[in-house]
């Protein structure tokens, strides 16, 4: 995000004409409040329904009598800078009040959670990251931006780029997985896709990278929990994606709910002012997460709302999401002198700069024709991208005896409630999908012409009908079992203490296996699952995640062999939940896990992951040979020969890792440094080259300093983080 001199002067001029109330208004984000029909705050009403004090029916009845307050009067008075609304016509109406009826006519920035697509829902981020395809990451974001803007949304609360190594945390689904390098490439591509298409003033939005920072390291995988970590770990693992996003010009950042080493991110002056704004150079603004300023009181870091607001403003929190604390308290604090006017001016300057950069002063409204165009059926181009993204995001975890792909003419018994549920294909944080766009696996198979009969037998919740499973076994030549999680089992506030297949689904698989027929397992889930039992017993496993609206088409194409799966895991899978957090790039221990007793291991489970980061099979096979590592000036040249040794065309994602063998701080056993996608026909062989800049081979110490230390390095290239060729090299920087 860069402003011209003229735009900067425009912002300064506007700022100089604003009253203190108007300035604080810009720092205030509202969402529609539900009013009427009940006597308690809306949040409490939701809690009452969740904890059973009122029934769902009662809740529904109350809602039917309630109305929404869109804060029109406050917008008119210049007391609202941002709204969170998902209704294009309402957005136009509110924007019109801001632009035509408020004193200074400052447009609203309208935010919404468009995490993995809007109406065109793409795979959840952890799945899309398995494509290792930067061009795809960018293209899906560009489409999401255009669809959002056509809906009056000009600010997407995305990308979520929290590195996440503990799959008990439900929000692993929303981000690009466990690796800081892949996460950084994902972040950069998403920022480009959301922000850079200037071919029309309505094609881009402001990105909001979140959640800053280390939210993915919440203790024990429990959402909103505390985070305690070394500065070096923070800089090497959790900050890189944010630094990359800032380098790419991300317009805004959302702070995380958690505390970091005792200070909630919301009021963490070092994180917000020093690291983000000064060192990383954020030009736009920071917004709190929902209600997070008030939660500083519950954290016990602020005495009351007023204190929380003062701390947040002083720390560099520019916009308050949803608590009204800035609106209610900041004016008096400025007048008292506790909050300097410069703090307010800085926040407002940043917010206005984003609005100017977005072109909202020239194009505040969405033309009715555009709204209507997007309300019609999805354009073919959008459907095609949803399908391609879904196809690229699947990971073939296991394929014993080449059960997959299925052969045409085989009769398929399709089993599992999830297989026929088009409402479950989009996963967590999909807010704008339409039922008519969604394709279930059953529909996908039928449309692809498969000979399929369907037996629901049960799903992740509720009972399993084993008699029905027996009938399924009698009928098909091959059984395809779709098992996993519902969309509500991952995402925010969906942490789990046990991440093996929920409910009776393992019993279902056992029963199917007893038939002696080939059984293919298709996983539909939002997090890496603990699959020790399944990996041992089930002959073929296709990880299909929540792939978005065209999930059914993509899964059918992979099962039937029209698509050759090429995805690689963006997160390691454990055998059992107790291994969490498990990740490939762990620091070297003094006693690496092995068969002998006094090593870093478990008595009752493997010490290493079941399926490592970067793992993924294909219907063809690849070999890697002849790894060469050479030094050329400030770069390393790494070359290897890759051959397709199978009988069909396939895409391989070749991965480059390194290890700094001896350093002044313990370093990871491997670190991803580059990757590329290569498509080869049967028998084809190609030399792949990577260039690694020596300056990128360092690490951060506990003072946040970047170090490049001479010594021995190992370079690895291969098909996964576990299966690589290795060469050593001595380097002097
Ligand atoms: C989530 C954010 C989201 C915000 C607004 C919060 O609960 O943590 O990721 O952007 O709500 O919906």
C-alpha cells in the first residue's frame, strides 16, 4: 500500500478539519446490533441458548421479534469509521449516509470475514496450502476480492497466516499450516491477490493479516489460551509470515486475542509499535480482534474498560472492533492528557490513508448492476477456479496395491453421511455460499458417470448403522468410505482434546474392512487427524479436507483417475493425539528419538509424525537422483534430476530443505527453503534447479537480531520433509 504525495496531503487536510469526536469515530468499528424483543445483551442471549437456559425454538421466536440497529444516527454524526455488514444494498445505504449526510463525508471501510472465498468458496487454507501453488493462492484471493467488493465489502479479514503446529487447535483450518516459509509465500501471494488488481476500482480490497501474533501457539491447543515463547522462536517461526505480508504491502493487521509472554497482543506496545509499525513498516492500521480490548480486563491486565482503552490506544491499536470503548472513553482521556492527541492523529491518519488508497472517496458505492450480476448464477470462470483449487489441494496419503484410481465400470458402494452433505463441503468460516453451488461427493460421482450406490450409515456425530454398512459391503465391488469432521468441528472455538476420527467412524471402517472388499477412505476434515489406526489398516487414504463448493467434482475426479493427486501436506499428521504438537522442523534435541529407551520418545506411541509435512503420493511415481550443491558468489545453486518412473503424467512438488548443523542457538533438524511444481509425462526426466541466497540461510537470536554463522550446512531435496537426498557444504558468509 503506497500513497502518492497528493493522497497524503488529502489525508492531512482532512485530519486538520476533524473534531476530536470525529477522529475517535474513525477508530470505532460497529456491527449491526440486535435490538428489541429481549431484555439482556445479545451476547448473553447467545450464551443462554448455548448453555441451555433457553431452547433453540425460544431463541428463534425472540429473534423473529427483534430488529437490527445499523447505527445510522452515529454514522451520520461521524462517530463510526467502519462497519461489518454482509448485505450489498445495506452497505450502499450506510455508505450513502456516511458520504452524503455526515459533516465531512468520510466513507466507511466495510469489513467482513472472507477467509477462503466469498460465494465462490475455495478449499480451507490448510488445504489450499497443500497445493504449494503460489499462482493459485493469488488467483483465488483475486477472485475473492472481486466478489467481496461487488458485495460492498472493501476490507477482508484475511489472510489468516498463523503458523500452527498443534492440531488440537480448531483454527489450524484457517491458515497455511506449520511452516514459516510456506506460510510466508502464502501470505505474499494472498496480499497480491487481494490488493493488487487495479484493472477496475472495484477489483481489490484491503487485506487484514491476522492474528498478530503467535495465536497458533496457544498452550495445549486450547483456543484463546496463553502463549509463552522465546524471542528467537517468535522471530523464526511466527513472525516471518507477517514480515512477508508487510513487505508485500498489506494494508492492515488484526491483533490476536492471546497474551504473548504475559502481555495481551491487544495492548502490546512492543509488538504493535516497535515490531509491526517501526521495523516491519506497516503503513495502514491495526484493528483489535472482536471484543479484545474489553477482554484485557478479564486477562487481568487492565482494571476496567477505560484502562483497557487507554492501554490499547497507547500501545498502537488504531481501531476498536466492537466494544465501543474508544467511543465511550477516549475523548475524556485525551482531554485529561492521558492519551496524547498525537496518538489519536496517528491512528486516524492510518485509517484515512487506507480509505484513500482503497479509492473509497471516489467509488464508495457498488453499482446495482454489479450486485445483480453477482446474485445470478456463478460465472463459469469462478466455478472452474473453485474446482481447480479443490483438485490441487487433495493429498493422497496412502495407496497400497494401487487401489486408486478406481476402474471405470467398478460398482462403488459409497458410505458415510458426509458423502451426501453438500452443506458440509465449505468448512469453517464460509459465510456466503449458496446451496445451489455446492456439490457433494455423491453428486460429484454420479455426475462423473460412476456406478454408485449410497449408504449413509452415519457420520462424525450420532450413531453408526452397522447393518447398513453390511448391506453396502454386499453390493459394491469397491467401498468408498467418506469419514471425518463436520465443518463446525474446526474453526474458531473448536479446539479438541482428542483428534482421532470422531464418533463411531473407526468402528464403521473396521466393519467395512471385515467384508474383505477393497475399501478406500476419503477424509473430509478441517485439521490434521490422528490416524495411526487408519494408516495401519486402511489400504488407501485420500485427504480431501473441506474443499469448497466443488468438492464433489474434485473428489470424484481423483477417485476415478481423471485427476492425478499432487498435493503435499502443509502440516504433519500425528499417530495419536498425545503427540501434539508434532511438526517436522523441530529443534535438534540432545537425544533424538530412536528405538533406544533414553531418547526423546514415548513409551506408548511413535515419537515422530505419522505423515510428515510435505508428504503426498501420486498415481505415478518419481525418483530423485544426483543432487549437486554448488556455490556461486552470494548464492547456492542446487540441482537434482527428477524422473517420472510411472505410467501416467503427474505433478511433483519438489522440496528444498536445509539444516544449519552447528550454530550458536539450537537449530531445526530441517527447514523448508524453496519448492517447485513440476509436471512430467511418463518416463520424462528433468533437471530441477533451486537458487538459495546465502543471506536467507540465517536465523534470529533472542534479541531479535538476524545472524548468519559460518560452518557446515546440509541441503536436502526430495518428495517430503522425510524423504530427501542430502549434500553437505561448508560456508563462510
Ligand atoms: C475472529 C477473527 C474475525 C473476527 C470478526 C473473531 O472472533 O477471531 O478472526 O475476523 O471475529 O468476525
